[in-house]
C-alpha cells in the first residue's frame, strides 16, 4: 500500500489561470479553477514520485518550508 504524504500547495491567480506550486519539490501546475490547479498539482507530484529515482527525490525534496506573512510599510 502506498504511503500518504502531504505537501504544501501555494496557489495564485494569473489572469484566467490559477498556478499551483509545491515548494518542497519545486513542482508547479495550473488549472482554470483553484480546485483544478490543486488537482493537477497533486497529479504532477504523484507522477514525479512514480518516475524519479531516490537520488533525484533526495536532491529536490526540501523539508523545511515555512509559509507566513510579513508586514512592510508602503506608500
């Protein structure tokens, strides 16, 4: 049985598309909706693990990812 792992998905709108990025693996995908972009990203990550060898996974996998906000004065 395959092990379920969770990865970060950062999704932003770019005109008519939504672009999804997984920073742990530097894999991106897109879709016409947030749900499509998220699903396409999950598929891209799954395909990566199906074809990548252990050395490539180790090289690309970044385990310390922090998603936060910063405040800066503007204007």
